C-alpha cells in the first residue's frame, strides 16, 4: 500500500558528485522550484577521489571530503533525504517509490545513481578481510585492518588498485598487486606509462604480478577470514586482507525496470535526457554522446559528473545546452600527479616529451596530426597546453611535440 507524500519540481536520485552538483547548479543558474535529493548513503555527498588517496592515507578527516556543508543545503533550500533508497520509478505517474513504500512525485527526475564496485566471481568473496573501495564506509573497514607488517593483496591494477598500493606501502604494509593483463593500466594508457608505474611501484616495494588470474580467495582455518589468494596457475599469495579493485558496475537497474534504454549506462542524449523527456541521467551511470569526440561513452570521473550536472541544470533552467566538454582525469601515487586529457583510444601515433627515467614526462596520443589525448606525469604545464592542443584540434608535427627546446605554448 503506497501513500503519496510530497511533490517536488526536481527530484534527484543519488548522493554523489553528480547529484550534489546538479542540485547546486540548479540554484546557481536561478532555478526557483523545489529541489529534493534522495540518497541511500548515511552522509551528505562527498568527494570520492580522496578515498584512495588522502583519506585512505589518514591525512584528512571525513568533513573535509564533504562537497557542501549542511548549512549550504539549507541556504540553497535544497531538501535532502539520507538513508533512503529509491526502489522503483513510475514514469507514467511521475513518481518514485521509496524503500518504505512512500511515494514522491516529481516534475523532472535526475538519475545520479553512479555505480557499485564490481565483485570478483570467485569463491571466498564473502570472507572477512575482503574489501572493495567505493564508499567512506569501505575505507573505514579497510583502515581498521591496517597495521605495519600485515600482508595486503590487491586485485586489479587500475587507478584505484595502484593508489591503494601506494597508500598501503606508506602505512608499512607488505603489498602484492595482482593484475590479470600483461600490464597495469592497460585499458587506459600506452605501454610506456604502464612500465613507468610498474617500475615506480616496484621501487617502493610493491610485489607486482601480471598475467595473474584469480581462482579463489583462500579461507583461514576458522573458515571466516581470508588467508590468501590462489591463482588459476595454482600460485598462492598469503594475505591478511584482500582489496578488490576491478572496476565499477553502473547502477542502471532503476532505469532498466522503468523501461528506459540502457547500454553500458543509462542512455541519454546530448542534453543528458533519456527517451522520457522528464527524466535525465548524470555522472558514472550515464551513457552519453560525447560531442567532443563524436561518439557514445560512459566515463567515471569528477569532471564528467560535473559537466553532466551543469548541462542538466541549464536545460532545466530553460537555457538549452549540449554536452561538449573534453574528458580529463587525474591520479596521485607517491606524491606524483598523473593528469590525463582527452582519450587515448583510437590513436595512431604516440609521441613522448621528456624522459621517463627523469621521473616526469608527457605522452601525446595522435590521430593523424591532431593530438586526441595526453598523459602528463608531474608536468602540470604540459597538461595545460595539452588541453589547449586537444580542444583546439590543432595540427602539430610529432617532431616539434617531442622537442623540449620548442615551447608547447608556441604550438597551440
Ligand atoms: C576510490 C575512488 C577514487 C577515484 N579517484 C578519482 C580521481 O582521482 N579523479 C576523478 O576524476 N575521479 C575519480 N573517481 C571517480 C569519481 O569519484 C566518480 O566518477 C564520481 O564520484 C561519480 O559521481 P556520481 O555522482 O556519478 O556517482 P557516485 O559517486 O557513485 O554516486 C551515486 C550515489 O547514488 C546513490 N544511490 C545509488 N542508487 C540509489 C538509489 N536507488 N536510491 C538512493 N541513492 C542511490 C549511491 O549510494 C551514491 O551516493 C574515483 C572514484 C573512486 C571510488
């Protein structure tokens, strides 16, 4: 039995970057109506990047991660329901059903449901000491088991896995990182970047194993806790804790059950709108046509969540806007910043500027004579110019890009 409770002009489902940014962008862009944000988390929206960086290293407190204070929500007149899960969408009635059966009616609905950590489909995932990293609660569980000398096995050599390895080494843990491909970061960067990071981690004492396919997580004698990891080739690695960082599964089920199209994310158009004109989707859960690269994609990054949120807010404020931003991202490991602009996929040539041996260099990905992506390691100035080169679709010569005697600025 459902009872209608309230009606709101805009209801935002989600409690992450995309949800908070949509709510505040609406106000910044002058939206006068009622706005409600519904999150199943117990805390106000916070930044996730520090979860595998400063917060995991114990350098900052939770309140620093919060995107906006309670006071900001009050001031902006944004209503928030925490600890509340939206169980169902009813597009025909323009209602959402909450976990306790209450109904909330909307004028426009924004799905900012993000994603959840992918699990490993192997025996032993339920054992104590096996963790994933997506929420503040995950970090608290992880850190409660950290003490110098303990053995940590990380499964997955993507950004999260590598950042966790760097933080764990700094906390004195013995770290083994298992990657199933032949190199870390294989999906997103060129081999030269993978080699650089593999060498960096090895220098800091991380035992890195590539080509490692996990077969099972091994229980301790008590059957409750994890004791190790076994690979398909029968090798085993002892572990007091296992952190699984093998990617994200987009939370598309609400949309799917409501009959909205999903395909690696909730499908939206260039305004972030689904096929239902009253429902939008933003951030990690959205599959969108990237105007800049002229193809559909789903991205997992803060700048992407913000871009979607601002685009939706503009459209709801009656100032139609299309997505046109260039993707970018960053990662921090051992105090070294990697900044990425554009996309490397589909590149024809790779040009290096600087020498990896020096600990700082940039890799430019070219399609024809245009730079479509760049990875800049400890080179913030290169990153600024790389963004300009990519955004301007500037034609450049590979020789000039590689020549450090020529200022990048002069090529833009
Ligand atoms: C450890 C880590 C490190 C990262 N590092 C970087 C980085 O360095 N740089 C970068 O750019 N990006 C980084 N990212 C990615 C970035 O944080 C995400 O892309 C961004 O937070 C996505 O925001 P979102 O709002 O789309 O999704 P999410 O942050 O996943 O938020 C979704 C929210 O919706 C809630 N929700 C889901 N379903 C429901 C429901 N049915 N009812 C109510 N609430 C619901 C969830 O609980 C959650 O609060 C990192 C992510 C992680 C996990």
